[in-house]
């Protein structure tokens, strides 16, 4: 988009501003980015707002259940926004379809698995299943993961067009992250094999496994992934390659279920 078009778009956005709504969203986004709670003073300072402005907005957010007030008079985000995201019929349906197959995979392989979807330049973990037993390596639900250095990210990029790749890798400042020639060659391999198997770039000893979930129109709508670790304490432990085959089968079954239901809508 040309600079003049961007300026006009910004002007249009300013014309329809809702200051009160902006303040409430600013508070939610601030609390979402913090692991702990914040005091009213800390929130006002972080947002460069007066305490009076923040007080009324926090009161409404608490009353509506988006924010909770602790005994220490601090504020933290509740899970209401996360729950609302799961009210969205397509996502809720995908999770419902995937969970039984994810549980079967975790039981059969003794490995954790998770479901990843793409939304607005972000990969988000929307469901996760632990294997039976007393330990596992897993990614928490709600976590945002990177596009370029994860198995799920590689699967999404591998099946995307060049235009879609550029959109997926666009940063907040408008620049686009580069795909190296080596990664481009690897993505071609991921596309041919319809899966990813790679050493984790975050945790030593973990092998990232990922397989695509397709929608009715043929595009990737999610990935089924597993942070695989070789088990030394399990009888008949499966290998990473065996786990990947089971992961691909589960992903294909989820794809069939989801595409079939979409065609009936």
C-alpha cells in the first residue's frame, strides 16, 4: 500500500475512534502481556493515563468478568477472553473433533501433543493433551509460537503461497522476515512429505513433529504437533519416526472430519 493510501487509512481510522473502548482494550492488552498482576497505579503509569480514567474502566472490566481484583488490590486478566475465543463455532468444532484423536495419539505414543491454529500473523496453541503417566513435555494452551523456528510454523509456511508467506511473516512495522534459501529448500521437503520432523530450536533433546490439518477448500487450517522425547522408562517406546506416522494419521482423520462437516454446512 502506498504512503498516501496508508495516511488516508489512518485518517479514516481516527474518524471512527471510540476513546472509552480504546482504554478498555489497552488495559486488557497490557494485562495479557504480564504474567503477574498489576496495581491500579502501575496500570495508569504503563498506559500514560490518569488514575481516575483507569479506575472507572477497571471497575467495569471487573464487573463484566474480564479482569479480577486480588485481595492485595491488584488486577489480573481472567480466562473469559480465552473462553470466548472457544465459543467461535469453527474453532470449537475443530477442537472437539481433534481432542479424541489427540488423546489416542498421546496414549499410544506416550508423548504429548497440541493443536495449533493461525490467526492474524500468529500461531496459537488452542488445545493440548498430556500422555498418561506422571511427566511430559508440553506447550501450554494459549501460547503463541514462532513461525520460522517451529515445526508448526514450517508446516503453515510450506503449504502457503508466496503472497500468503509474506503476509504471515509481516512484522508490526510493516517489514517482512526473510526466508533463507536453506529454509526455502526445507519447506519444499516439508510440503512433499506433508509433515515436519526437526530438532527443537528451543529445547535440547526434543524433536518437533508436526502434520497439517486441511479444511474443505484444501488449505491448512491447523497443525497437529508433538514435542517428542525419547523415553527410557517406557516399555515398547515408539521412535520419533513411528510417532510421526501416527501423528500424520491423526491429522488426516481430523482433516476428514472437519472437511466433511464443512461440506454439510
